[in-house]
C-alpha cells in the first residue's frame, strides 16, 4: 500500500488526489492523508509563478512534516490578472520518495468582473465567490468553476485532471529523470 501525503486537509483536494492515483495505478492500493503546511506564498497567489511556488513549497513541506510516505502532493489555486481579464487556475506538484517531481496545471477560465473586483480588493477567490454567489465555503465544494458551470466541472474534477498530468513522470520513470 502506497502512502500519499497531501499538503491540505480540504476534502476536495484529498479526493482529487486519491482519484488521480487510482486512475493512474488501478491495481495499486493507496492511503491518502492530509496535513496542514505552509505554502510560503500569499493566501491568494496572484501569478502563475507564485501559484506554482505555493504548490511546490506545500509538497516539500509535506515531505518535511511526514517523511515516511511514498508521495507528497501540493495543490495551489491561483489567479492572474491579464489583458483578457482575471484568469483562475491551479498548479499540482507531486514529489516521489526517489526524488522525482511531477508538475501539472489545470485549464484556466476567466472570472466574472464582479468576482475579479473583490479579489483585486484583497479577498481570496473562495471568499469572493461566496459573496457574489451567496454561498458558504464554496471552496470546499465545487469552487468557482463549479459555481460558474452549474456543477458540470467541480473543483475535484478540475484538480483531478491536472493531478493526473503531475503523475506522468512518476508513471513513466524511464522518460523523466530525477530532478536535481
């Protein structure tokens, strides 16, 4: 049985991670545990690089916190304001016991201006979503994507696909060397 430590206690992130591992290795058994560790970035990352750094730091800090595991996973949602509006996305980083690192990023979508304005004022995306959509703790449910698609693409589905991408180097070890 492989032990996976996820750098979050959010059930959406734990479920997305577990489902991705099961899909990549259907004949394996996994135990997925969440730990609360620092991302060492802003509570609301505002660029792709800051979001990636948060996911990387979470995975590294999960490994430091719980060294007896097979994989350590960092997931970080972020936004970036650009020429076309405010874009939402997330980065996934998976560290393996042998030092291999996998990275994946979700697709992105653009936030409604009403949500984007609240984020620009300093609110986290989840809080802005709750205000605009009159929800409570939407980030532990469908998140912004789920709210905007009427539940067609919830946060767990959204994260799962990117997590599968982050697992590619761990499944194809002959094609992806261990990073130094």
